[in-house]
């Protein structure tokens, strides 16, 4: 199965750097996209990237509120009758120069942004994705999860926890046999055209362009769920 005009995909964190590229790619593949962000301005900016009017719908949801996230998922299912994908783009970064200078307040923030939003969205959308017959839950992670640096302790640990949670979801999908998949896409960092324009002399070694990330996301629906479920796909060199 591949994405088509009946497909409905939710993008969490759509107003971030990768959101526009992901909305463009998903709508170009035919899907209707519901782009979540914390403000109307950011959500509408992402929705405006759709390749055709009306193919992307902005939504403001507090993903740190588990009940609000569940209510939102129920509303999407009631309105559209299905959910074929959840793309988790919610990000955030905090770091320090040395391990000893790590600020545990950074951990508290990253725990909320990177772990709790993954937990809340996966719990809210697991059943609709399984019922889709070819659902995909996609977590965007980072190389820091498996190779954290001294100043990246909080960030690396939070990413690793989000990955472990996603793999547990993958195990659930594998056991229920409904043809859904949970996948982790790993980047070192993301690159946008705006970053290139701001620093034209920059090399950005190992960065993944957001358009390439978006293409990899769409590609996940062209492969059998059993083949991609539980995989950790590294996009960084």
C-alpha cells in the first residue's frame, strides 16, 4: 500500500523546521495532513505548505496533556474515519560544555518535549493506526541517542528513552498482526534552505536535509509494514 487520497496523516510538531517539508511531501503523495503545533500561527504556517488547498489542516493541541491528546485523536477518527500515520517531529535541545555542567532543569524540559509527547501521541493513536491496516508511527530521533557526548547527556538520554518507547509500540504492532509499523528515523541534525541561506559558506557535515527526511517518511508506506516495523533507519552518514 502507498499513500493516497483516502490517507490521513497527523504530523506532531508541524510548525518546526522539518514540518513544512513533511507536509509538502505527504500532500504530494495524496494524503490529507493534520498538522499539530502549539500556536495557531505555527500550525497554519505548516498547513500552508500543502501542495493543494485544503490538503493540510492546522490544529492546536497541547501534547503535554494526555487527556487533550486522546480527545484530539478521538476527534480526528470521528471526523475522518481513519488515521494512517503519526509523524512525531516534536523536538528541542539543551546541552552544556561539559558533563559536570549539565543542568537537570534541561532534563526536565527535554523529558516533557521528547519523551512525554511521544508517550501521549503513541497511546492516543496506537489503536487507530493498527485499525488502518497499514498505519505508520514515525519517530524522528538523533545519533545522540546511541552515541551521546559529554555535554549532551540530557538530550541523548531523552532521545534514547523515546526510541525505547517507540520500539515497545513496534512490538505491540508486531504481536497484534494488523499491519501497522513503528519506525525510528535517525539524523545527526536537520538542514533547511533557510539555514543554507543564512550561512552559505557552511558545510553542515552529516546533516540531513528536511526534503530528504520527508521523502524517507513517505517511502515507509511503499514497504510492507512487517519489513519496517521496529527498525531504526540511520539517515546520517
